[in-house]
């Protein structure tokens, strides 16, 4: 339930061109880590990479051959984007996406489909 308000808050911060703090680990009972969906995580990493690059939005848009307003949509967690678009934006910033698969936190066996 916390993912929706988090996405709204991040969308607002990005819309204002603000800095988004990196997540920190809290290890007390009352704190629960919120796991963003992979596409949202990629968008946030893209936003961080863009801010660290020091470029204006027009430059990655020119490199990608798209309009500057499309760059804003690539950062927005609430706007649906295709993975290929996000990957192209990373390339325009001189970065690449690396995907890995890890064991889930729970070691329960998968449910038997039969």
C-alpha cells in the first residue's frame, strides 16, 4: 500500500527538479523497506544519472532523437514507459543497464501448479 504514495511523492519531487535522496536501511521493527517495481527503480536510477551528468534535458533528447518533454516522462514513476526507452536514455548518458536475478528473501518453495 505504501508504493502508490511513494510513487506520487517521487513524481512530485522529479516534477520540481528536486534531489531524491538515496534509500537508507532502517533495521527496527517499525520500519519496513518499500520495494519499488523494477521499471520504477530504473526510472529513479535514470533520474539520478541525469542529475549527476550535469546535462540539460535537451542534450539527452537530442542524442536520442526525441522531444525534450519525452525525457520528463521517462523520469516520472507514474507515467508508463517502455524498457527500451529507458535503456536508450541510459545509453544517451553513457551508461548501460545490467540486470541480475537473485534469490528471494523468503526461502519457501514455489507453489505446485497442479
